[in-house]
């Protein structure tokens, strides 16, 4: 992080050199980083769509794992190349907020699926007679 | 560290906004994280209810994956064109920034139109949100994302007018950076939607 004096001269010089990243702002991307991110995204989107639409993998489980895995990788790619996430922006607080959110999201997702799955499994089995009396 | 430099040069505050730019970006990021929690809960709901078809149609019967692929391409293209707008903003090129914001809005509108077409088509087929738990959670999740995109487009048009009227002043730069985070964030959520809802749904 470059510690520049915040003077009026600095504001004038702002336009003169964009090349370096300012310490207090979230880093902007360059054209190159946007294009790299875009190319990666296109590939990471095309592969799962192609896999599902062509049915190339015989195993449904394997296809699902690949789709979710590539989705997770693409989210990281977007975070880095489009949202310019790094450990230094805002003194690390954006990363802290992100990690905290991911933990909560993980608990909410895994917890809901786990609890509801077990609820389903432990439901009283339905007999044929009960099925007929369903609304 | 920043506190020390700011007390040395208090005139910085007279020239800038009332608060340092950094806190706005962090605050907006925390808003996005809270939005992320909303979507996480909707994803969890869909994860729980997504297989409850109530003897109705399943994702494999309903979803047209080529339409979803085109939709995804629209949103991805809008993301990169917003990136171009940000690059033009850094170059201080006012008209180019407005142009790329306009392109982004058009891609966003294309995305929204395709999604509304899909919704209309589903409801016409009798697969509306009231048909089954799966469709209720599907419409809630994808609809909430669509609503975010709608407001994103309204924001983009607002910023086009603002930049046109006032130029690339620090306030507008700050707003454009917040909008940039918002727009890219919506694309990140869409990755979850097309992977988890559409592709996994069709696999079954």
C-alpha cells in the first residue's frame, strides 16, 4: 500500500498516472484483467452447459459434482477479476465481511439441507391406505 | 495510518465528500453481503423444496437450457461491458463511459426480457408459482434475482443521466463504483442460479 499525502496536488495528479493502485480505493481492474476474467468465465460457463445438454457423463452424480465445482470456481474468478477482491482492500475488512458471510451462508445452506433431509428420512412411512386419504 | 495523513492535511475534506471514499465502499460491500444472505436463504429453501413436484412438472420437463444459456451469456456480456465503462471512467472519458453504461443496460434488459418470457411461458403452461413447492421456491429465487437486475438497470439509467449532467465528478465516480460492485454481484448470484437451479435441476 502506497502512503501518499492527500494534498490538492495529489488530486490533480490523479488523472496523470492511473497505473498504480491507490491505497484507499478498491483496486480497479485493467483491460487485461477484465478480458482474462471474461475468457475464464465463458469457459467455466460453457463446460457445465455442454455437459448437461449433451449428457456426456453417464453418471448423474459426477455431472452434478462437476457443475457445482465449476460454478464455485467461476464465483471465485468473478470475485477476483470483476469485483477486485483482495486481502488488502479496506485494510482487510471487505475480506473479513466476506469470510463472515460465507460462514453464515455455509451454516444456513448445509444446516437447512441436513435438518430437512433427516426430517424426510424420519417421517412415518406412508401406507397405501394413507396415500388414498391424502387431500 | 490514514488517520495520521488526514489530520496533516485537513483541507482534503473541504475538497472531497464529507467522508472518505473507503467507508462508502466498505459499507456498500456489507450491504451486498447482507443481500448475499437473502439469496443464501432462498437457495436453501429451493434446496429443500426443489424436489417436491406435487405430481406436477419437473425441471427436466420445464426448463429450456438453450434459453438459459443465452440468458447467462447476456448477463456475462453485461458484466464485461460494465468493466469497460469503469475503464473509460478511469480514463476520464465521459461520453465513452455513458456509451458502455448504455450497452450494459441493453444487455441487462435483454436478460430481463428473456426471463420474463420464460416466466410467462411457464405460467401459460400451468406451471405457475402455485403449482408445486418446487415452482414456488423457483419463482421466488429467480424472481428476486430478476428484481435486483431491474433495480440495477434503473440505477444504470440514473447514472447515465447523472454523468451526462454533472460529468465524472467524485460523487459520480463513487456511485459508479458502488453500482459496479452491485452489478458484478448479481452476475455472481446468477452463477449459483444457473448451476444449482437449472443445471442440477435438469440432471435430476
